[in-house]
């Protein structure tokens, strides 16, 4: 009986303990329920606060845009009606308003507000420093603009410095502050600022995988002319973001600049084309970038690889098919420049005319006039030669000169078949050689490309196009032998004038003999240019 009584007593204690535990659980559940209600209420308050803050930010920048039209992007032909001093004062006023708003909100969420202010300043800079497709500005106006914007940048930096330390205690907040300072100092197009580099470097030190900061640092270093270190910055970005179109485009332009300065440009130009192709694969509107890469390859190779010109033209033409690019005057100009080198004269002149009608400030009209002036010179010289030939003036004179010259075919190995220009077919004329006398150098507005008027033994005049030569290497009266010449028949009408002549060129300088001697000695090693 005693054992039973003891067990009953133990059971009673167990029941009491369980009851107490259940009461505790109930109390805990009530506390948790209260906490959840408080948490829900807190979340609703934060959400309301964020909405109010977002609305407040939008109100501030709506006011900025409405009160200062100069912060909005201008079209190339838009007239700026206000004096620049007033515009500068308006921008300063807007910066002060943002500063006041931040103080009133105790600098809560300062990052999006300052970021939007940065965007406004960048738009303002774009207006003050138009791209090549927009209106040109004088050097004096350029210096005035730089001075004006530097003053506004200093005001923005003062605003950032006013942010209390407790609002940027976290590493990412401190990095953001350095990044924004760097962006402000880097805002002026094509102008390097040492402070921009300093702050952007600090931003990447504080946050080593911040791709936007590396991208901006690369842009800053490129302005400085430190292209190799700029390329390293872009490499970091592309390592983690291989499809970043903006960085791919900037990497393309950078490789192009490195190629121009390099003693061995070919590998850099190949990289340039590679990145331009990747950019185009991501965005069909980037055909202009690929076209410029091919065109630059042609120029840097001294005109040795005309296939790059054809690829450039194809890329430009494909880009023009995009509806939004049909009115892009600069793209049309690029097409026309390539057509000029390919001697597609009608397409060249039509393109310049179309571009000039799209944008009178694009420089297309000047390019058109330069091209027409060159064609008029060709036609005038050829017509004068024909008139002399018809009157019997030139033949005796030419024969007298040729008596003092060598055969022109001496030393040509393997043997070539001699031909006059009238026997050439359009395109390549392999195993043929044309011997002619230089009548004159045709003056032209651009360097790097030389035109000569030549006359063969049958008094047939033609134009010789030469790349990568100096004026003194071929002179008036010299006898020139052209091996494997490539001939172009030019015959078209433009604005009531008829142009008709033959243009001849060669692929390599080794295919040109001057007075029986090679223009350039053959290189021991074949060229690396494809």
C-alpha cells in the first residue's frame, strides 16, 4: 500500500509540473504572438516610410528638372536660350536644395538621392560637351565650360563631405561615398582628374569586387592615357560579367587606341575586332563599333588589307538596317568614307549628302566637297592630257623623257608581261606590268593616301593610288613600274558632271619599281597582317 501511495504522489507531482509547463508554453505563445504583431506593425511602418521617402526623392528631382531645363538633354540643334552664368546659378541652387533635403531627412537613404544628382550633373556635362555627332564648340568655350562645371563638382563634393560619419559607418557605405566622389570628379568628358582616380581606387580597395567602380576607374585611366592599366580594370569587370555591353564597347575602343600607338598593332586590332564582335552579338545596334574596328585595321595596316574595308562596309550597312539607326548621320558618314576608299564614288557622295541632310553640323557636307574637289582635279588633269594628246603636243615630249629612262622591265623577276592601261581588265591583273611616267602629285586634303597622275607609253593617263608612301619617294618625271596592278573603272555622273577615268593600285609596296629600283626592299619576314 505504501508503494502505491508513493507512486500516486509521484504521479500527482508530474501532473502538476506538466500543468505548469503548459501554462508557460501558453504564456510564451502569447508573447510570440504579441511580438509578431509588433513586427508586422514595424514592417508596415518601414514600408510606409520608404514610400514616403521615395515620393520625397521623386518630388525633389521633379522640382529640379522642372525648375532648370538646362539639366535636360538637348538635341544637337537646340538653342540654349539662357545665359551660361544663369544656368550655372540654377544648378548651384539645385545642389543646395538637395543638400537641404538631406539635412531635413537626417541623411536617410542618401545614396539614391546623391546618385540622381550625379546623373543630373552628367546630363549637364553632356550638354556642355557635345559628342562628335553634335555641334562643335570652340577651345575658349570648352575651357569656360570646364571651369564652370568644376565649380559645380566642388559643390557636390561639399555635399558628400557633409554626410555624418554615423550614416556611412558600414564598409559598403564608405565605399559608396568614395565611388560617388570619383564619379563626380570624373564627370567631364575626355578630361582626366587625379582626384577621380584617387577616390575610385579607394572605392575598389574597400570593395574589391565592385564592378561599377572598376569600370569607372578604367574610364578614368583611359582619359589619362594609361591604356594598359585601364585595360586591366576592364579585364576584371569582364571576368565576372562577360556580357557587359558597355565595358565590351569600351574595351574595343581601348584596344584600338593601343593599336595606334603600338609598334606591332596587329594583335591589338584582332582583339579589337574580337570584342567588337562580342558586343554586336549582344546588341545588333553595335555594328558601328565593329565597322570602326575593321576600318582602323585597314588604316593601321597602311592600306595593305582591303578586305578589312569590305568587312567594315558590311558591318556599317548592317547597322544602318536597324530602324533606330537609319537617321544616324555619323554611321552614314562612316559608310561613305569606306566607299571613298573603295572608289564607290556614287555611293560615297550620296551618303555624304544624306548625312548632311540628317545633321548639318556633322561635317558630312565638308567631306562631300573634299571628295568632289578631288574628282574634279582628276577629271581636269585627264581632260588636259587628252587635249594635249589630240593636238599632238605630249607624245614627242614624253618620248624624249623616256629615252633617259631605263627599260622599266629590267630586273623584274619572274618575268611579267608588259601592258598598257587600256589592256587592263577591271580587278586584279596578275603577271602583268604597267610602265608609266609620273605627271604630277594630286594634292589632297588628307594625309596617308597619295594620288598621282601617270601616263603610259601609249599616252593613256590614269590615277595611281598609293598608301604608306612619302611624297619624295615618287616624284614628277619618275618612271614607275606596277606589278600585278589592280584596276578600277570609274564612270558615273554627279550633279550634271560626268566623271570617267581609270584608277590603279597595288597591294604591296614591293610591287612598285621607281626608275627600275624597288620602292621598298622586300622584308625578310612576311608581314603579320592578315
